[in-house]
């Protein structure tokens, strides 16, 4: 049976959804009889597009475009963050939801994949406007979300504050406090210790496990990190705390370099005042286009999709790229890095720390019994390292790059569940 492409995605669409489809095509030859169900992975299960009108502080009304996508729910409720960014589009949210399906399956969490977003620049709104936006968006997607249906979480442009408002709005609408409807909440509302830094810590755990495989000592290694938000700054602190030298950091404001190393704790203080890394007095400015060419052993893209492309993949000097962001490397860049012998540790394993601790938070909320930070961090380390080890083994056994190996593990789990559940009706 030949499948028609989705009509609402332009045939020549570039960007994250195309990247994701190419990644799926690369795994299909390795799925054996499960390939029968592979088309499932290329179609989101359901998509909701919502208009989000809010009253602005000046009395006018503004409309924003919001989305919530359930990519797959074969293995459990949809799970994935909500992004506030001016470049958010439907096809981007589709790709991000699909990567959540793969990520949750690759690390063995009992979740499907979902994602949401609003096309908005939150830096241009007041806190009161963001609250109204978040509450109206939560109400609009209320038909899809719920502790057993779909559990949102933070992503780029959202954090604990937005999760508190989402939890409250959903709870008001259903008439009962429902902490399990979102993860990444503030601790007093049923958030988990260790969630805030979980993605960055996970990036470090996976980088350390991968470094061991290629006989690269973390101690003394030079690291460059693109992005100094929730993921980048926690990763920078973890590398720094374990004796690596963070020599380069970039964010939307600029890129900085110091071959002796940058203290991320000191940089954080500067960024809190200055709003970005640009102008940090204890490092040199470097052009953003040169960032990935800086001398380092480990490169961590921890910003947005499409950061490493055909244009800059050949410049990378690192031995290893560890993907803190979702979808930072295009398939063409993946091929260049492989030919150059640079190990790419894919997003769906490397940045899974956030959703792993989201899972712990969800479990704690259901039990109303909370773990210590040590328990959370130790369980995170164990789950993410075991997931990395099994993907590494699959990559050796099947003689494929780590990304394809992660997709083999994940797609097999998703499609096995799909086949066992069968088609309804
Ligand atoms: N937004 C994060 C991610 O891309 C976390 C999602 C979650 O915790 O559900 O993995």
C-alpha cells in the first residue's frame, strides 16, 4: 500500500520534521517484520491548533497561535514539553513530539510522545501577560491533557512558573488539585527535587559514559556548549564540577571563549545581570559562525534545532558531539561527522534526563510520596547510563551509528506495542 504524504505539510518542507522523517527512513531497514507498521511513526496521532487571545496590559487584545500534538500513544500517555518561541510552527512541534516518542521509548519510560508550543516571543510580554497566555492556552488544550492522557512539561521559553499556572488552571477546570497533569513544577506544588538540572546532568552522565568508550578522560577535557539556558548552564556546571574545562559558551547574544576555562557559576551571575553571555569580561568574544570550530574535545549543542549543518559540520574539531538540544544535527551533517570519525551521541538519549526525572515526578505525584535529591539523581544516572549502554551495544551489533541504534531500540518498542494492541476497530 502506498501512503500519501500529509497534505498540511508542504512537499518541499525543510526543517525539523524533514530531519525526523529522514531519521525514520534510516531505521526502517533494521526493523524486520515490524516495518509493516512503520508508517505509524511518520504520522502524528492527533493535532490541535488553538487560537489564544489574551488581554494585553495596555488594554488591547492580542492573538497567538498555539499547538498541542500527540505523536504516538502506543506505550502510554503522551508526554513532552511546551515551547514558547517566536519561530514555533506546527511542523516543528510535530517533530518535537515525534522525538519525544523516540526518546521515551529509547530510555524505556511508559510514555508516548507529545509536544506543545505557542508562537510568541515571551521576552516581549510582561509576567501578567504570560500568565494570561499560559492559562488560556491550558484551557484551550484542556481536552487533550490530563495526568493519564498527556502530561506537559517545560521546554524552551517555559519553566516552573508556567507549569504552576498550567497545573492550577487545569485543576480549577476539573475541580480537583491535579499535580500529575504537568511535570517540572515548583517543589511546593509536587515538583521533584533534581528536575531543574536533570537534563543538563543527564547530558553529563551520557557524555561521561560515551567518553569512556573512546578513552577520553573527562578530567581536563575541553568542552564547548552552545546555549546557556536550562540545559546548557546545568551541563556546564556538571562538566566543570567533574574537572572538565568549559572553554566556549554561546547564546543568542553572542559567543565567548577562554582557553583556560570559563567558570559557569561566575558566568551565571554575569548573565543574571547582563541578560546574556555577550560582554563577559573574563573571556574573549568570538563570531557565532566560528563557534563550533573552536578547539575542544567535546561539543554540546544545547540550543535549538538545525545548529550543526553541512555548513559547519566540517569545522568541528571535537572528538564527540553530545546533543543537549532536540534535533540540533541535520542528517547531512550527521553523515559528515561520521565520515570524519566524530562520535555523535544523539538527543534522544543525551537529553533524556529531563523527561526521566519528569517520569519520577509523575510517579511521586501519584504516590504523594517524595524522594530525596540523592535518590532522584542516582536513579537518573542509572536509567540514562543503562539506556546509553544498550544503545551502544546495538550500535556495535548492528554496525550502525548511535542515532540509528537508538531508533532501532525505540522504534522496536513502539511498533511492538502497536502490533500487540492491534488496529481498532
Ligand atoms: N522538554 C523536555 C524534552 O524535550 C522535557 C519533556 C518532559 O519532561 O516531558 O525532553
